[in-house]
C-alpha cells in the first residue's frame, strides 16, 4: 500500500494528457506481449510507435518495459540514416554505350590536336548528344611519351647554373640577403 501511495500522488498531480500517454504506452506493450507465438516479436508498426513516443512524449522511458531505451534510440538513428541516404541518393546520368566510348577514344588517337569540344562537336554532327565532360572522361591521355624536347633543351642549357640554387638565404633586419657560398 505504501509503495502505491507515491504513484497515486504523482498520478493526481500529473496532467491528464500525460496519464493518457502512459496508458497508451502500457497498452501497446500488452498488445505486443499477447502476440505470443514462440516469443513476442516487435513489428515495424511497434517500432514506429516507440519512435513517435520518444519524439513526443517526455517520460517515455518510464513506461517502456519490453525493450531497452537504447534500442529505441538506435531505431530512431537508423531511421534518420535511412531517410537521409534515400534523400541524398542521386541517380546521375546514364553511362554511355561501349561503342560510343571506343569512338571517342578512336577520334582522340587519330586526331591528337582535337580537344574535348571539337570531339563533342563532331559527335553532335554524327547525331550523338554527349556532354563535354563525358568526352573528356573517355579521351585517352596523349602524354605517354615522356618530357618534350623543349624541356630537355632547357635543362641542357641551364645545367651549369641550376645546381647553384640559393637554399641557404638569410635576410637581415635591413632586408638585405646574406648568402653563403661554399
């Protein structure tokens, strides 16, 4: 009797809406427990009920008996994660066919001076509507032959002065450079 007294006093002080919410939560758990096959299982509707109770009902944890409150919080997090995954999933463009890819690569190899815009224009003349970035994506890189002769000639002409780079420079207070040559 003395154990029920604090509960009765708190029930008398509580607003009627909270009593209805606690009663609803307890009734929902009774419905789950009455579904005994080998063991009561929670359905998707039961999980959604507890997620909504978590969102709208302040003292939902006190009336929860069949699962742990951490489980309800995990359901809630997983639901938000699935929602945002679905929401942020973009379809994008359809991939182009393998024939068109080989045509783009062939045009790149046969016409090395053509860029992506020229190849895109030629494909448009042939009746293919392709984005310039897609053309650039499937173009072969033509820089497989090493450094150009201009770079080699530059290195040969300036080889004597390249090794004497200033790696050890110190600026003074008057902003003059003091270099040390060895």
